[in-house]
């Protein structure tokens, strides 16, 4: 009985199978890379705001502490967006007639809040509490980056789950004295390898790793 397939069919089938598996593997790898890209995470991308507020100017030039505007960061899950009145505490006098600040004056005059666009916008299924991180010695810079160098605000880090878990597994690498929470460019007086474990013990830091910590 003559053969239905030629001998080359075996080689062709093996090459085809290898090609399909390579394609599937390549697509999976591409999906993983894409999920971690700035295109998906939004990291390193400036966000258009109703008024291009410069953290660099207010923090570096004016020396304003983060907590002056983000008043609830030490006591609440949310850091808080300052009301227009907070802006007007200074700008009723400073640059009071600048055209650039007309949206601020209009907001205060009409009693209508400015619609700021959230930069660090976690998914709705993720719970994050600012106050507990502040109390445990995690500085603003650790998550938000060097805002004192940001003329326009952007998301510094990916905010992916693996990024959060890394900090929970290694808090000694990130903890700092509570007095240095808002310090930008913080450098410990002694090695972080020495100070970190000391603060972890002093602040009783034991970050949970169970799913319900963040997914509630």
C-alpha cells in the first residue's frame, strides 16, 4: 500500500508544532511585557489638569510641606485634595491678578471646586490607607517619587501588585524616621541596612501579605 504522506510530512509537522508553540509563547510574553509597560500602567506620563499645578515650585521654591495641602494624610485613608480656599490663602496676595490663576479665582468666587484629575488612581478593587503607611514610616517620596522635581505631576511607579508586595516583604529597605516622612531626597544618617531593621522593630512593622489586606 503506497504511503499517504511523504517522509517530509514528519519534519513539516514538527516544524509546524514548534512554530505554533513559539507563537503562543511569544504572545504570552508580549502580554506580560505590555501589562508592565508605561502605556498600561500610566507611569511616567503627565496628566492634563484644569490648572497645571507645579509641585516643584511649591515644594522646592516655596518650601511648602506636603501636609499643608494634603491635610488628612496622617489620619485618613485618603491624602485629600485641597479645597480652593487653601490655594487662596496664598494667592489672594501672591500673583493675585495673574491670568494663569483665573481658574482658581473663579473656583473660589463661584464656590465650585476645581476638577482635578487623579494621578495615582488605583483600581476600585484595591484598598490603600495613607495614614497607616505614614505612621509606619513610609515616606511620600517612596510612592510618589521626587515631587519636588516635578513641574508637572506624573505617576512615578507602576503601582502594580508586585510593586506593593515587594515593599511589604522588605519594609526595612523603605522605612524612615517619622520625622522625615515628607522629606524629599531623604538619605539616612547611617546605612539603611542598619537603620531599617531598627525602625521595623521600633514601629512594630509586620506588613500583611494576605489578599484581603488590599482586596476588600
